[in-house]
């Protein structure tokens, strides 16, 4: 008899049953699971929990920043943390290490679920709903694998030891076939899924979540066809002739969402674009931009550590100031008047004084909502990053102090109501001088909770507009691309574009979707990761505060301990010798 693993069983099932009649809580007969809607729901919930919608794991949830490291957005504080290791790791034929995701156990469990529900006694509408949810999860998992490895085996039924050898040891499908499978699956389930759920529950896929997955996945396929090369007879790479087909399919899926009045860009605070963009990621009450997301709630023993990791030192204890933004990424955020945000490196010297508000405060409001920078207000106080202060002592001499506990004499003022210390908290000074703020909840303090309950947005309308703009751009529909891009920019109160270049299109995507687990995949599919990362040692800023001038001396510093390596082979991760030994039908990706 088959058994289906359940992470938990609803307590109501225990009722008044005799103890010896109760089956083991972790192993329930398949016939029992698919004869009871409560057990079907419990099984499906466990399948949701096993689907990688966001990066998690490592001590203190450090891996919530896993993809930003290899993507060149920010680094983890500790060189021993997984996000940093993944940034400088050189992959070989032993496997893809921290970035690995070969989720065929989950695929089997989803196939079992689909088959079990399909054979159940329940009404067809119920079966269609539950099977469609499972197919959405399966499609998302296949997308997670294809963007890592290229073509992977497509398995849609439960394998048996009596199956033919070619089914027990399946070969890799072509990369295009996997993307085609995802697109077809999303089209089919979109016809069966509801347009919404009661209570605005975005943690379960609607018709529009299926379109959002298709929008993203087929945009990736179009990019790979346009910028990549075909190898292994199509197991990796997509023919260039197919680019238009995939861009068109992505654009059409995006348009279905854009045309639905249920969704709009979050704009509850239109006169304060910084606070509005900040609140987009923390407002879970009728947020019109969210299409699909992961629910978190510490009260249900399901919390995470994002706020504890990101809050600057001086505001919380424990692991804080953990994700440090690289200067090269901060350069992408232009000024509100349209000037380039790239800092002139020649002015980063010991002789130039910088006004911090002019340098950072006048940038794109999304910069201020996404990063902590010197003297930014957080929870009613200023955040500081300076490593030392130059001031006049009692004798009138200009001296420098690097003491974290030394308060500059007579520094209590309206500008510094708590006094000014010669050095900021140590963890704020060590790496890059800019920290991640996006998705942090300013209302959450150690006195309230050390666990975060902020939901993780998987799909939102902002991304869909960017997907649409990119697909339209490569289909030579520049007016449509501009319209979509300018919707994003107008929400941020940034100058509208009158023309659109490829570089501007990509810059807008990286700015709007910063720290949302996109950039690593984007620079890979655009095939610019080698030019962006290889041979680079990304940088940060060191601040010295001139107390008399109330300005900063800012200099460059290396933010990484090693030079990065990104070679052409790294556009695909290795399967590894272990998997190939287990399944001789698999072939390794080139270069490994």
C-alpha cells in the first residue's frame, strides 16, 4: 500500500478514536488521504511549504540573501555565511552547491497528489481546483530548475519500479521543451483557477498567478533565445528564431493581468513616493499590487529573520546590519532630476567634502526606500555609518577619534539630539556603508518581536509591467514598452522617459525589483553576468565625519575578500557527477 507523507495532521482527525486505531502521524494510507478533504488540504499545504518560492535556510535565515550575493547586489556581513560563499564559489563537476535545486522528490509528491485527487470521489470542480494548484507548484518548480540547469527531465506521472528503463532513467528534455511545458500548463490551469479568493488570499494561485508565472518564464525563454547559444542538441539554449514566439507569449500573459481592474500599482501615499514604495512591501491589507505571495505569521510559529538581519546596528541586538549593498549596485539609482546616479570615483578622496543629503537624499525615492544610508531616519533616530570623526578639541586643534563610545563635546543639538559619537556602531562601518532596507517593517522593534511576519511577494504588478515592457521592446513595440516603463517611473515620481534604450530598460528593472531575487537570474538570461561580475572585486564606501563642516570625507574600499569568477560555463549550473552516476541517461552541462 502506498503511503503519503504529511508534515502534520489536523488534530480534528484524532477526535474520539482509540489510540491503537490511529495510524502513525507521519504516514497515512493514500486511500485515506484522498478520501478526506481535510487530509487533502493538509497534504497540499505541505506541498506549498516544500516549494522554493524564496530562498531560506542557513543560520538565522542568512539565505534570505542568498541570490543577491551572486547577483552583485549586496554581500552578507560574514565571509562564512552562505550568501558570501555563493558569490565567490567556482563551480565544478561536483555540483552546484548552495545554488542547487534538483527537486524531483517534490515533483514525485506533486504527481502523487495530482493522481490521488484525480481518482478521488469528490466533485469535479473541487478536483480541478486542487489539481490546478498542484500543477502551479509543479510548474514553478520546473521553472526553478530550468533557469539553473537548462533542460531537465519532464516527469508528470508517478514512476514505478516496473516502468521501462527509459522512464526510470529519463533523459534531459530540451530547454525549450521545459519552457513550453510551463507555458502550456499555466494556460490550462488558468482556465480552471478562480480570479480571486475570499479574504484576498494571495497565498494560493489564481488565474492571474498562472499568467504571472507564464509571463516571467517565457520572458526568460525569449532572452535565452535572443542572447544565448544552443548546445547539446538543444538541452541547453533555445534557437534564436524562437525568440519572437516567446516574447509574444510573455507579453500576452502580462497583458491579461494588466487589463484586469483588480490589480493596480500600489499608490496609497502618492505624495510621498519613498514611504509609498516602502509600504508596498509591508502593507498586507488589500494591497492591489500583489498577485501571489508567501504568507508569514510569527503568531502561528511561522516567522522569519529579515528585519533582525537588516535593521542597522544601534536599533536592535543580535544579527543586524547583515546585508551590505555594493556601491556598483547603488550607482544604478539615478537622481530625481534625471542625473546619473554613478558616483565620480575621482572625487572619492581625502580632500573632498560631501553633503550626504545631496549625495543620497536626492536620489530616486526607491533608493531611499530600499537602502539605509548615513543620517537616514529610522524609528525616529538617525542611522550612522562613519568610521571616525574629525573635530576640534578644547584647545582648538583638529583631531580624529575612532572611539565608538566617545561623544563629541557639545554635540547635543537639534541635529543630534542624543549627541554625536565619534564612530558609528561597529557593524555599520565594516563592509560597504550602505545596507538593505527594502521589506523592513519600521514598526517592528525588539520590544515587539524578534521574528518578522512580513509576507514575501512572489509576483506583483510592478514586475509584470517590466516583463511586458521588455517583451514589447524586443518585439519593436517601443511605444508600448515606454508606456509600461513610465507607469513604474511615475509612481516613483521619477522623470518619464521619451525614448527607451536597452540599458535604460534593464536599469529600470534592477532598480524597481532590487533585492527581490531577480537580478542574479536577469544578468544570466541577458548573458551579461560575465561582463558584470567576472574579474571584479566589488566595492563599498568608508565615511569620515567632519564635525565642523557637518559633511563627510568618503573614500572607496574593497567590499570583498576575493576576485569574482564568472565564466561562460556558469550561465548553467552543473548537475554533478553524483546525479549522472545515479542516472546514466543524464548528460553534464558543457565546461564541467
